[in-house]
C-alpha cells in the first residue's frame, strides 16, 4: 500500500502566494501592518494602492531583498524562510525600477539571467529565442537596451522574468511611465499569459483603469489591507458606482 506524500499534496494544492501577519518597519516607521493576503493559482490578482502604500516593500519581502521581521510568506506551499531556494525558484519579478544593463543587448541581458539561474546552455538558448519572439523583439535581440523605448525595455524585462518558467509573476508598477498604447499592450500580454500558461500574476498598481471587474483586487493603504475580493464586489460592498469611487470611500479617513 502506497502512503500519499501529504506534504507534496499540500503544496500542490497550495495558493500561489500566502502571506500571514506580515509586518515590517523601516527606520522605526511601520510600512506594513499585519498584512494577510492569499493569491490563488492561475489568476490575475491586482494589488491596488497609492504610492507609499507599501506595495514595493511587500514585493521586496516576498523576493527576500528584505528579510521579514514578523509573519510568514509561502510560495506554492514553500515557506520563504525554511525553503527559500524552492520558494524563489517559482518566482519571476518585474520591478518598478528598470533592472536591465543598458550597455548589453536584449539577448545578453537574458543570457545573464539564465546564468544566474543555472540554466543549461541549450535550454537557455531555446528559452531566450522563445521569449524574445513572444514579446515581438526577436529581430532586436542583438540591439543594446540603451536604444530601446520604455515599452520595449519593459517587454525585455518581462521576457527575462519568465525565462526560467516561474509559476508566479510579480509585477510592481510595470506600466509606470509608459505611453497609453505600450501600457495596454503590456497588460494584454500579461493577462494572456494567465489564460495560456495558467501563470499566476500579482500586479501592483496605483492606476485604477488597469483593473477589470472580475479581477481579484487587494486594496493596500498605508501598510494595511483594507478590502479584498473581485473588483465588482468591492464596488458593491460600499454602494459605489465605480472602483475609483469605492477606492476613495474605503481609503478616506484612514490617514495616520
């Protein structure tokens, strides 16, 4: 008789990201205060908050750029403290600040990322070609990133984040500073990955027009989660006529 691996089964059915009682201070100032978030697998989930809400700090903790001072973070069931390598291997990240080397080509930036992840040469070559083609930059592969537009550079960053086939993609204000068309193209591309690859996306933004009615939406304000659920349900819960109106209703009067 075969005994099921209960830990493996638990991880298989675990949410993509589970954050419990996460608090963090910087310079004595509370940036995150007892944050509880669950991101189900294979969904596009929006982390909505104004600049300074704590979104970037949250991402820094999930990616271990910072060490969490209290609370727990699990990525597909893997505890970030106890199983950091397994947890982080499931993760792809597009940070708000540009993170490409401008003096390297798009292809060279991706090769560097592949090397950091220890990808075999043949697999790396195949995946680099696939991802650059998917974002429409195969013909620009050997061009230096310095000459790319903001939208093109973002597409390279998304290709790089997906190179090692992560199951969870974190995007921190990925469309900031882009023109309307580039914003729309990038959002459509990332949403398409959720449908086509069953990728999980946590999309942090302060732009309410990037949220669709069915998106699971987490409102983060001054380090606290004030509301979460499908955007249409959040709107209905406060009797608002739009998400913009609901967001203002939920966050007003919450100033420290």
